[in-house]
């Protein structure tokens, strides 16, 4: 009996976590909506659609977290 020692490739799959509104962004990041709006003005990777009261926010968790880490370094 022979052993098969050939290495199998490791496959990593990444599924982004999309934060679909202001409440989800605030909850995930542990901050208030005021802070999220401040981040937007500072260039955070947060998408904004609409105007005024119909404004909608969305972000991808990892991109937003990486942006926050850059601020603190």
C-alpha cells in the first residue's frame, strides 16, 4: 500500500458581509449614526443613495474595518 503525500490546494472562499442600512452599520461598528455621517465626510467606504430623508447608506464590513484601522495607525 502506498501513501499519497501530494498536497491538496487549499481553497478559501470569501463572502462579503454587506451592511444594508445605517442601523446595520452602527450596530456592526458599535457607533452612532452621527459618527457614521462623520466618517462619510472623512471619505469612509460607505455608499450613499438618495437625498434628504430618503438617503440610504450601505457598506461592506471588511472594507469599512480596514478604513478604520488606517485611521488609527
